């Protein structure tokens, strides 16, 4: 598959030139030109500005690589035909493009945050870069609630980064993490931003996600977590930003509050949209296992392993399969 390296247009060369190479944030705003649909803006910027591969961007958008490659190519062609001037946008244009830039920054963060096993060291700097860019964005828009919410969200998530894997690179779930090792400095900064943004009374999706992350931060033990409030916040997020992934995440909270049967019923309709999503089958298998439906759980875990993006993800699911095997022997 082509990685687009041999098809860079004159426009891309101008974007990549020394005139802009020292200012990534400015480049992000430049890529968010109104001549492009929002999805093409984000895809193009992630590819050109942030250096993510087509495969990485496709995974973020839940589409296959060929579809994403076509989307990026169309974006380049459209810009070329429109003869778009790539000067630094003015103040009004920056405000218009702010939402797309914020989305790009969060996708970059997630690309680093979702790294597992052997990819963690290489991709971890993406989280630091996304936080750096968001802090710069907050200087440009100090009173913008959603930018404060985005910054808080990334800080609170990143605070857990050193506890998410063990010494062998194996995944450590949230309930099993050593919370004493969470970064208190990042947590304090994130919580302070949430306190500040709540005074604006203009809720948005990033603020809701940050509030969810904030409910995990003060819980000294997993059982101290206010899962009922997390469920309500995810319900709010579903209305603001409907997504099968949001519903899947809400189902985890529902399983804690109302049990795995209610959670399983919630995610069953998501199957067609998440048929290629590793986490869907991992979560589904977990619910089925807790309900004692071992054969169905095993089938879900087998599917999850086939979709695993790393050895660490596969090893994590293998632990569940081993547990099912042990239970079938003793049972």
C-alpha cells in the first residue's frame, strides 16, 4: 500500500517548508481551510503536520486504510484546484477553525495514549506534543471552555500513563493500577481547569469527558469511584456527540451500576458498526464471562484477539481465555 510519500503535491511541499516547520499549531490552523470538509481537514493535517501514517489515521476514524488514503488524496486535490493561499489565518478565521484544530490535537493525543506493548515508547511523545499544543491553544483562546476542557481531559488521562503497563509491557486495567503512582501534578492542573471551566456554564463534549476523567482521579480505591455519576455523564455525552464508542464506554459504567446483563443489552445493537473494533469484543467477552456464558465469551475473546493491534492487546485477552479454560476444568 502506498504511504502517499510519492504523491505529495506542490501544496504539501509548501505546507512542509521551512516557513512553517517551526510552528506546528499555525500549520494546524492553515490546514483547517473552509474549502475542505471537516473530515478531510483533520485527516490531511494529521498526515502532513503531525506525521501520522495512513494506517494510524484510519484507525482513529474507524475506517479502512484505502478509504482514508482516498480521503487524504481528495483533500490534496481539492486544495490544489482551489489554489488555496496558505497564509497564516487571521483572528476571525482562527475562531472559525478552532473546533477542527482541537479535534486534531485530541486525535494526536489518542494515537499516543492508545499505544500498547512495543509501540508505547515510540508513540508516547505524541501525548506530550498534544498537551503542549493545547496549552499553546489555551494561550490564544484563554476563555474558550472547550479548549480548557480538552486540556483538562488530556492532563487527567496522561496522569495515569506510567501505571497503564507493567514491567513486561502487559496492559494493567484501571481497577488494577497503582493509584499512588498517578501524577499528582498533572491531576491538580487538570482539576483546576475543570473548576475554572465550570464557572462558564457552557458545557461541551470535551468538558464532559474531562469531568468523567476527574471522577476517577480522587478515588483512592476502584470501589470509591462514582460510577453512577459517570453513567450520567456518558448519557449526556451520547446526546452531545452520538457515537458507538461513547455508548460502549457508557456500558462499562452501566455494568458497574446495574450489572453486566444491562450493559450487554446496551452494546448488542452496536455490533454492526463496531464489527472491526478490538475493544468491542473485549468488553462484550468480559460481560458474557461475568454472566457465566462461557462459550459466547470465548467466541468474543477469540474475535478480539484476531483484531488485536499489538502483542500486548492479544496477551491481555489471552488471560481471559486462560481463566475461562481454568473455570471449565474446575467447574
